[in-house]
C-alpha cells in the first residue's frame, strides 16, 4: 500500500508557492500512490462550502483532479473544521472523523486534541466544533463570517505569542494514552508545526508532519515503511 500524508499547508491564495506546490504534488503523486490523506489545516481559514471566491474554486479543482486518479481523504484541522458535505461532493474527497485508522496499527489525527495543556484553546475548540455553534455561524452572511475568521486568527496569534512553547506542544501523556488505547504502531499527526520522526520506548513510531512554511512536508508510506520528507517550495514539485 502506497499512501501520502500531508497537513498544515495553511493555504490562503491560489498564487502562493504553497498552493502551486500543493497542486503539483497532487498531480504527480495521485498517479503514484493509492491514497492521499490531508490531516487538517489544509487552508488558513474555511468559512463555509458556499464560499466560491477564486481561491476556493482553484482548491476544489486541484483536489478534484487528484481524486480522479487516487482516493483523497480529508480530516478537519483547527482552521478548516467547516469543510462539509458540499465540499466533499464537489471535490470527491472523503471526509474523515477526528481519529482515523486506515489499517490496524496506523492512527491518524490532526493533533490539536493532543495539546491538552493549552486549556484555553481546548475550551474554544469545544465551542467551535459543536454543531449548534457551527449551524448558527454558517447561517450568517459570508462577509460576516470572513470578518469573524480574520478576528479569530488575529486573536489566536496574539494569545499564542504569550503562551509558553511547551503549552502549545502535544502532551507526552496524551500521546501515550492515544497510542495505548488504539494499540497503535504508527501515529501520524500535524498541528504543532514541529516535524519529527521518533520512536517510543516500546518501538511505536510517531510522525509529526511539518507546516508548509520554509519548505513542504509529507510522510510517505510504502507498505510497512514510513518516511518523512521535506522539499523546496521554490521550485516545481518533483524536480
Ligand atoms: Mn492545526
């Protein structure tokens, strides 16, 4: 089984190097691998599937193209938890629950649920992920939703600037608990923007995907082999 895992691209325009490399990566890899998993924070902000600005349209088209070649799966992150059924229909992408096991022993999640030391964030997360809040929000006009999204982004940047680094990282006990509960051999997540490939003392593997900032990141699975790769965003993907 050949799979590709990416997360934390934080795309916000169809002309950024991140978006161009993403589209190229999908085009090339969709003909090489059987499944592509996007593990959250694909975009910087998603205000609803009814948003049809040029960026949203370009995003839909890029994923749709890939989906005609291989299966593409999408998990929500803390920036794009409003990807919904309409987006899934238009792109052909399959929406995943917060925790997903594509095969026994392999567990995927976005990773924000592991940052349990950030209690302020966890409280906000509960609110934003509730269906009551979401349906109320989606009923508002697009301009209002966009303004709210921008506000939330600004607030989170200010708040995070004042938080200790360790608070915003995944909590080791939360990781251990998740691994034990699901009898995980390989855990792949993103969110923390701290890419790493590590082994627990019981030889379980943990892959943390990197954010597409200075370079692009992906994890590649070839049967039982997993590798964490980074590549330049300055030139065409695969060259
Ligand atoms: Mn995140």
